[in-house]
């Protein structure tokens, strides 16, 4: 009987210590281009060859999508209507983005917000790949 009480006392002490440990923080995920790269045709029936990188797409309760898209010479993302706010950011290369029927030159350091209900598409221009970061809400 004394052993059972002693064991019970140890369990109580362990439970009390565990309750005092700091709460676990949210954590993190690291992914690299090579892990997620996929050769694909231009999205939305766009022309040419592209490489798509979709990061964190299997992460539960992540309410946005984070993509990198490389448009090879002559490639593009087809003109389409937007169903959620979306941000494009040009890392390198040059392109022509058509926004609600108006063509606009884009290059490194250009950020474009396309709003719900607008239409847009983008084509690579010049000799080097057009490299984009694209993010949008997925709720």
C-alpha cells in the first residue's frame, strides 16, 4: 500500500511540473525551391513554359497561398478574372501585365495588387526569365 501511495505521489509531482512548462510556440516550416518546383504550362491557359513553386500548400489552417512563378521567354499567365485579392511582386526580369484591358510594363521591384472582380494576365518580355512572387487569400 505504501508503494502505491509513493508512486501516486510521484505522478502528482510530475503532473505539477508539466503544467508549469511554458506553452509550446507556433513553430515553423522551411521549404526550398528544389523541394517544390514543378515544370508547368502557363497558368490560366497562358502560353509557354513556366516553373511553379507552391510553398506550404499542405499546411493546415494556413489561409493564404504563397507562390513563386518563373516565366520562361515567351511564357505567360493567361488573362483571367480575379476571384480574391492577389499580389504579384516582380523579383527579376521584365514583362507586360494587362490589367482590366490596359497593358503596363513591369520589372524588378514592381508590386501589383489585383482586386476581386478585376481581370489580368502577364507575359514575359525580354531575354531573361520573369520571376514573380504571387500570394492570395485561400479561406
